[in-house]
């Protein structure tokens, strides 16, 4: 690993530790969900009903760590913060692993 | 901008899976043919970076949140096809592990953020910078690349939301999927990204490019091609 790459990795590690800002600030400023990414309860609040097709597809997949949060919907904020940092680490690891696997597979076929 | 499951009709998400598959196939081929092995660690870091930057939700007080994607800076540094792969990998992890973006909507989300955004950003950067290799014009080009790339992706997402009521409604006339029409979905997605999140994306793009030009200028893909 070059010195430059080492610096970039340190930068990414610092970013991972700062990620809780991405849940703290929206919470602080009461910003709610991203537009068009509401859960079905929120939609019922907005429209008075849940569109039929949306209702059927909404639970298509049960993600193992929904919303980057290990503690469930009513988790304490500190749990959410720790979950968020760990999620960032998992994300880095998974992204790096997948990129190496994909590129390794490509290179192997080349030779 | 991560469309969840249930917001898009099958008439929308199936074709968009098809389009994304085509781009994934070309991206893998291009990377196999053109990407030097020394770029692989950077590709991995690019994916890690994109994952992290999307975690920084930027609040609009009392309103909503959004985030940068990193698709523009990755396209400038490593090329648009490398960006297709890096951002797609991130979106797939986000959908499967964290439920951020739907599984059915994965093709659509990849098309918006991992295909359209990197290419728009890359073209804007090349077009605006001209022959500049530094200075104001060069960094304005980088800012605009991120800004316009994210805004176009957001408008496209708004368009995909907005056509749902036209495509699919129940016997009672109620929409079956994303409920808001084009006249609401497109302006909302456009305005919030053009006024807030696009500016963040543009600044991130310019600052990171500046850092790379200072330390490892010969690496920057968009500066190599004529």
C-alpha cells in the first residue's frame, strides 16, 4: 500500500467515525424522512390510505439491519449512534470485499 | 433518492433492471479490458467512500433529508465505468443488508445513481473544464459535475415516482404505487437537490479532486483522456 493510499484509508476511517452526524443533525432539526422513502405508517398519515400495490411490495424484503440500526425502531439514540458507526464499518468491509472478488474474477478470466 | 420497495410498478422496475444489467455487463467488460491492476485498491476505496458519504444525511430543517452520492468524483477520478461498478456495489449492499432502497427497485436505483449520475457528471466535467488542468475553471467544472450529476439523478427519480399514478391505479382510481403525480414529484426532487444536496455534492467533488491533483495528479482518469 502506498503512503497516499494509507492516507486515504485514514480519511475513510475518520469519515466512518463521523457518520453519526448523518443521523444527529436530521434528528436535531426535525427533518423527517427523505422524500419518497416513507414507511407505510407515514404514507397512511400523508394520504389517509396505503396504495394497494405499495402495501403488497413494501415488505418484499426483510433486511438484517434495517435503517442501519441494530436496536429496532425504538432504540435509544446512543444505540443508534453505535449501530450507525458499526454499519459504516460493515459497509466498508462489504464494499471492499465485493470489489476485490469481482475484479479478481475478471482478472482470472483474462489469463 | 433510494426508492423503496412498493413505490415503483413492475412495469417500471422490470425494464430498469434490464437497463442496469446492460450497463453492468458493459462496465465489467470495460473494467476487465482497461482498468490497470493498480487501480483496484482505489476502486475499493471509491466504493467504501460512496457508502460512507451516503450515510451523511443532510437535514433541511423541519422538512426532509438527502445526501451526496459520490458518483461524480468517482467518475472523474477512475472513469465513468468504474463508477458504475463502485456505486452499484454500494447500492446493492445498502438494499440487501440495510433495507435502504428496495430490492425490486434496485435496478432503478442503480440506473439513477450508479449509471446516469456518473456519466452526466463526467460529461459535464469534461465539457466545462475544456483544456484547463487547474485553476478556477477546472474546479468550477468539478463542482458543476457533482451538482448537475446529482440533480439530474434526482429529477429522474422524481420522474419515475411521478409516472406511477399514470401507469397503475386501482378500480377506485387510487394510485397503486408511488402516489404523487409528476407535477409534485419532479419539482420536489429537483428543488431539494438543486438548492441543498447538489451543492454538498459539488463541494465534495471539487475538494476531493483538489486533494488528488495535489498528491497524485497522474492518477486522475478525466485528465488523461484527450
